[in-house]
């Protein structure tokens, strides 16, 4: 962990950073899905209640260069052009994303800016991340001395209650599978400005470290009876295996394994917008947990 970065525990305990998260938690050798699930496991801070029909998705971009406060717009260009215009607020460098040259729509019922026309092709996004983005350091500066995550930029994808056609739901799991880590920040302002003079950052150099989906934390996701029974069987099997090795000492990994699998199962269900954790989610979580323990 780099100097000045906070641990997940410190970060979620700090009220000023609960919704303005910026951390590099996942080692680079851990597979992307495991990294994503790890952050969902560790980040337990509450977030403000939002209308379920308006599910914000937050991806964080940490740039290795300073964006001047006077620069309202920045264009991020990738190998495939999957990432488009980013609007940066001068005060805290939050941002809103829109792609494909289409204009965002202001919903008359909610006054929220809706990006229902956004499309991310899964392979394109993965290629863009793999080829067009490299890891950068977080700059230790802030424009007003109050930003708890210096240098953090939030990319917000948002759909409104009346603009729900197309791939607005399908994109969420694709993003979760494609991104390597997590950097998140607070919810951005529902504003959009138009300007034809767009400076360019080339190459794109954000530091991705997982993906945390704020909307998922708003969803109650109980375990089904079958999933609960499966977790109990796993817990029993772990206890038996531990008892067989009489010389071993109890470790956090052994005692916390089932709890971690349960959290990962809930995260997996939320990523699929499932209303309940199923045995299949538990199996996925168990596989993720096994990979966490046996990363080459």
C-alpha cells in the first residue's frame, strides 16, 4: 500500500470518506472478479438511500496528473474510444460520463440527468482498460483543502425511471467483470454543461483498483433457505477439517471463511440484480474465495 493511503477499515470508519472512497486495495495479481468482490466485501459503510429506479453506478478514475481548476472539461481517449467526455467540477473534481457522442437527457419527472443511451460493449470496454489505461499515482493536492480523496474523479452512469430501455441493466455486470479494482467517490451533481472546446489527456492513465456498485448497497438481498443450508454445510466441513488437524492454531482465514463467502455471495447476487442469494451465488462466492487464497 502506498504512503498516505488508508486501509479499508480506516476508510469506512472515517465519516468523511464513507462515500468518497479512494483506495488501492487489491494486489495486481488477483483476478478482476476477485478484486471486485473483495471490495464489496470490505466496504461496509452505509450510503444514502436512493430511489431504486435511479441506480447510480460509480467508477473512480485517479489521474496521475493535475487537472487545472479552470479546466471544466477533459476528454479521455482509449484504444477503442469506449470512454468519452468527462465533466470535472472545479471544487472536488467529481465527474459525469457520457459516450458515443449522444447528448444526455434531463428527465422532466425527476430533474435528473439520464444517460440511458450509453452503451458499453463488454469486449470493447475490457480492451480499452487493458490497452489504453495504465496505473498512475494519486496526486497529493486539493483545490480547496477539503477533499478527503485528493485527485479522485468519479465517473457516474445514471438511468432515470422513465428512461430504462436498452442495455441500461445489462451493462452493470459487464463493468463488474471488466474492471480490475475500485476507486469510488460521492454521488456527483446531476448537471451537464456543453462546450465544444475539449482539451485532451493522452494517454489515459487512471488507476483502477476494483469496482464498487453503490446501487447494490441499496438492495436488500436475503439468503434463500437452500443457500443458507449450503453455507452451513461449508461451515461444518471447515470445522471438521480444522478439528482433524489437532496441532493447527485457529486463524482468521479459517474462522472467517464462511462469513467471507456469505458476503461474496450477496455481492454476486447484487451484481445480477437478484432479489435473493441462491446456491449458485454461494458456489460462485466459494470459487472466488478459493482464488483469493490461492493466487499465484
